[in-house]
């Protein structure tokens, strides 16, 4: 469901309704316990319907709105009770942030880039509990210096999930959030090997949520490595 600032506010009195920017996000209960309907405006959001169809193959289009610019103005996609979300990242992993959020895995659009390119990173979270705070996600592109003693940053995206349209205080325990993130590589980034690292922090205090792997081992600086990539010199074939 597409959302703007006004739409987010309009949902506050309707706890059973949720809105988010479907152009870079999908929110799905792990298991559908009551009939659930997604409403999409295809002209604004051409992606959600395909994602919903692959995530919930039991679902179907229930209603289509009147034609607008040669396509339905809205489409209602209905998912029946008992459906289980088929959402499996290409790089599965299990990381816990403060026993509040699990990272289930990630996807990345390529492994080789040039300076100035945009990296498309998709993260898959699962809410573990209700949260009263809105945590900010950081996604940083770093490269170690020659001695390995310091990590230099060459790209970043710090934002609340789903293009700031679905803050963590609105998450429901158990639901899965598919979040697409863009990180632009600095134009002067030198060629070499790079690492993407992600995590969550509270904006007001800049305190990061502790990150631990499946056996409880902490990640340095609470930054979780999610993908290695290479940056080539501009113009290199």
C-alpha cells in the first residue's frame, strides 16, 4: 500500500489498518490468522502486486477499481486465513538486534560496481516484540585501510525502515518486513573490496541496538556484515 505523511496520520484511529510505501517495502504476517486484504494503487506502486503474488500464492485479486490511465485505479489482493508467507531471502542468516528485531537475510543486486553507482540492498526483518521506539536503520559501505586498522566509509543510507513509511513502533510481533534500500557509492571511491554493514540505532541517543548471531556472539560495533562487493575504477570494462 502506498503511503504519504497524511495517509500515515489518517490510520491512527484504525488499529487494524496499516499503510506503508509499497514501492520499496512489503509487510507480511508470517501466518495469516484472519483474512487480510492489501490495497495497491498500480500507477504509483507497480511492484507490490507481483511481490504479493509470489509471497502468498494462495492469494488472489478480489476487487479492481475503475480504469485510470488504462489500468485499474486500485487493486485489492486478498490473502485467505491459514496462508503462510513464502518469503525466503537469497542469502539467509539469523541475527538478533536487542531481542527486538531479527534479520532473516538479505539480497543484493550485484557484486561489482563503479564509483557513483547505486547499490540496491534488500533486508528481511522479523519483529520479535512490540516496540515503543522508532529505530533508525543504518547501511554503511566501508573499506579497510591498507593496514586494516581503520574502516573508511564510502556510502551510507540512514533511515527508518520502508523509506520512513513504516517505523518500528508500528510493527506487530511475528510479521516480516521486506525493506529495499539504496546506497550510493561515493564518486571518489577507490577501487577494491568493500563490505556492507547494517544495524539499528535510536536517533535521540545514537545508541545502537546490540547485534548477536544465532549462537549469541556479538558483532563488533553492533554492525552486521551483509554483503561483500567490489568497486572497479571508473571506465574499467
